[in-house]
């Protein structure tokens, strides 16, 4: 494992090992206090962030490493200086690069032209760190995470893509329920179905909200992704049947609710569900740090 650009690059054993290591680091943080001694990690962010930035910064510190945050006041990478030059220069000083970018191509170029590990902290196509944290969270609820039945409801996006890869590789069941015209990228879906065949997963995509029945957890995200200028009023009527509320949770028979945050309360999910007994949102948020620390320890081991 040289980088973490996408979940699809991992084998089933690598994915299981990362989840297991994350559990161990979470339970025994003192044992990993010096795992990154002498290591410096640059965090390169084109987009704003709360959970990703804080969980990486504090997580790296807990492992004994040093973190340097760089925002992009001049916009996307490659405008003021080429991505190749950025990557090669950072590799002179840093031991790893964590990048949150608009385009996944930028992540790929950082890995291609740099000489240190690169971690994708979010791109337009993938959010692997989020999906790792989410399946770590599910693995804390289910002794065998492959038995978990996850339903994703709403807009197909980068989070959906990474969750599908995780479910397919782990051999789990995942149903993606989206309004027509808002499904995940077709190329990603094709890759996911091939991985599901290989590892025994089951991925179903539909617009039928009745397909929610028989799932253990319901996951949703904002209906409009960060940077999308579409007014909520333009899509609200189309997405309204896909709101996660008490009735939908009951229809699914789901015990757990998940959201990557930030959430628009009262839009894609009601307060009653977000703050309910089965909500895993804060566990997911905490697990971002433990999952990412497992990635860092693995890359430097």
C-alpha cells in the first residue's frame, strides 16, 4: 500500500486489516504514541473542512507526528504552480501529503509526481477516509461487517461511490436509492458490480423508496454537494420522498442512522432521527480520526 487514493485500490484483506488496526489504535492509543515520530505530514486543502481537517491534525499529533496545513487562497492547485511542481517540492520536505481537492485528477497527479504517500481526503469522485470510518463504525455494531445491510438514500456522490466500493469488497449488502437522474457515476457502478461479483457483495441501485425495507442502517448526505450552485428549491420536491424521518426508519426496520456531515437539519433528515438513540453520526465523526490513523500507520510501517 503506497497511497490511499480510492477504496477500489484495496484488496479485501487490506480493507479488513485497516478496520482491525483502527479498532486497535482506538482502544490502545498510548501504544501508537510514537508511531509517527519524526514524520511531517502536509495537509493541502482546496475546500473548507471541519471533520477532515481536525481529525487529521489531532490524529497525526496523537501518533507523534507533525502536521502542516496549507489552504489554497489562490483557488485550485495548478493555477499558480503546476500540480507536478507542487508535489515534487512538497516531497522534498514532507513525509506524506493529505489532499482535499476539487478534481480527483489532482490527487492522481500528486501521487504520480510526488515521491511520498498521498492520502485522498476528498475529491469529486471519492471520499475513502469517510467510507473507512463508516465501515469501522458498522464493524463496531456487527461482529461480521459483511452481514450488515446498508441503505444509502438521496444524491449519489463521492461518498456514495466510496461506500459502494467498501460494501462490494467486504462482501456486504448495500442498496442505493436515488431520485432519477441523481445516481452515482455509471463507470463507478460498473466497477463496483465487478468487485461485488469477486467478493460476494450485493449492490442494488433503484429509485423505488419502498426498497428501503429490510436494512440495518440508513445513510444519507446533503442533497446538494459542496460547490454545486443548484438552488435547493429546484430539487426539493424531487427529493422530498427521500427524506430520512421516523416513518422511513420504521419502514426500513433500521436500528441505525448514518450521515457524513455537515447535515441540513429538516431537509435530508429530521432532527428526531439525527438526535435519536440509533444515530451513529458522532461515532462516525470520531472514527474518522481512528480510521485515518490506521491508514497513516500502515503507510509508514
